[in-house]
C-alpha cells in the first residue's frame, strides 16, 4: 500500500513539473502574436467620414464631405486636396463654429483637380492656420474659397476668424485660387477686428480675389480699440494676381498692414473700389508701411477720388513711403486723385522715390488739380524724387528717363528701353 501511494505521488509530481516546464517552453517559443495595426489610408474619401477627422502627412483627401464634421490637418503634415468639396453650398451651421479646414500647426496643401471649400459658421474662414504657424498652398489644381452664408459672409476666405482667433502666415506658391471676402474682411488675410501674419505670393500661383467690404489681400476693418492687422505682403516669382477691394492690396479702415513688396516677374492688377487705391491705404485711420515695387508688371487703379497707389482721402490715412526701383507700372487715379501719392484733401503727404532701375512708370491723374505723382486735389504733397531729381515734375530733366506728358497722362520711360 505504501509503495502504491509513493508511486502515485511521484507520478503526480512528474506530471505537474512536466506541465509547468512545457508551459514555460511554449510561452517562450510561441508568444501571443501582437494585433496587426490598421494601416493609415493614403486616400481618404470625405464622403465616408462620420466624425471629425485629422489628415496625416502624405494623405490625399478627395470627394464631397457628406456630414457636418470638422476636418483638421496634423501639425507639420503635407496633404493633397483632389476634387474636394466641403460645404460647397455655403450653409451656415452656427452650432459648429469651425473652418472648412483647420490646420493644427505648420501645413502644406497641394492642390489637384478642382476644389471648393466654405467655412461652416459665417465667422470662420474656409481655411485657417493658427498664429505662429505657416500654411503653404501649392500645386496645379484650383481652389474656390469663401466663408459660409449667401448675403452675410462675415469672415476672410483664407485667414483669421472674425473678431476672434488670429491666423498665422500664408504662403501661395502654385494653383489657381479664387477667394472672396466677407463683410469688413479681406478675401485673403485679416477678418474684422482680428490679425493675420505675413502673406507671401510667389512661384506660379494665380490668385484672384474680390472683397467689396475689405481689402482683396490684406486687412478688414475694426473698432478703434481692436484694429484689423496683417503683416507684410510680398508678391514675386511668376505669380499672377488680380485683386479687387478697398484697397485691392493693403489696409482697409481702422487697420494697419506691414510692408507691401512687388518684384521679380510678378504680374499684378489691383483695382481699388470707391475711394480706395489699388495698392495702399483704403480709408480713414489706416496705416501701411513701405510700398516697394522692384520688378514685374503692375496696374493699379482707383474707382473714385483716390490714387492708383498710395493713401486715400480719409482722415489719418498714412503710408511711410513709396519706392519704385524696377518694373513697369501703370497707376490710374480716380476723380481728383493722383496716379501715385496721397489722396485728395489728405493731410499727410507720402514720400515717393523712383530710381533709374524702373523700366516705365505711367501715371494718369483724375483732374488738373491733382498731381500725376504727389497728391490729389487740395491735398498735402510729400517729397517726390525721380532719378535723383528732387521735387520732380513732368518739366524736369532726367539722366536716365525720357519724359512724356499730355493733359492727364505722364510717362517716364527708361532710355535703355528706347535705345
């Protein structure tokens, strides 16, 4: 009996030991496999989304967004928009206060095909990038952008939130872009009572903007305690820009912008609405820094009672100076306005310098009382220096320019372009 009990006990110990040993070997040699991660899709059809979505680096967004959900772009991501439609009808969803696309940090968007984007609330732009970051738009596709609403769009198309979050820097290097501004807002830049960073247009970008109640590119307006502000505006490369606004390019009303620079081979047509110039300060209590044209082809005009390039007839419309060192320029003043300079009845003259590097400068004044270059009727004339000649007029003699004037038109043409 004792032998039997001993044998069974030994057999039980051997079985337990073997089982444990085998189990240990099994766990080491055959670990439980980790779950296979779901691959990140390269192409995302917006029509399949049912919740908010963040686009990741390398992804392509396509299709029509079928639901009211927020689309964001991950910080540092480069994405492609290919035939995208986001709230194309411009419906207003005030319970969903967000832009059509919100960048969460630096972002690059490449355009392919035809894309249409609207904001969801009429205070939010079609595309937004936060202050301190840069959005770059490139590619060979098209982009149609504005805020939401039919007759009450209240924000920039690409830029800051109305009376809210400031936006960062905007860079356009390619694509065909049409942008429309809302009430008291730029088409590209700052909305009402808000701030935008620097705006750079270059490469092969083709930009068409329209704002009948703000700058085409630049600022909107604001109350005296909360101005609309944008940084420097630079247009270069082989960019083509057609802008309509108050002004077409610059600062509107109770607003300020940084330097405005046009150069290289850029082609710019800037049409100022009402008393606003094509390029410069659109109305009262408005300030822009230096306006510099160093190359390209520029046509700037004012619809009524202002200069083609310069400041308006409004109170405290101030520009630090206008310098032309290259390019071909046609500046057309409105009624009683100069081609280039300060507006009619303006109390602040604008210092103007045109150097021998300019190819051709043609100015058309709005009346006999206005200067071609200087000031509008009954306004204050700033200094005018052309080819080193101070207080220059059509009667002045220049070393590098031939001068041609007749009634309302004055052209200075570089001799190197003639001979």
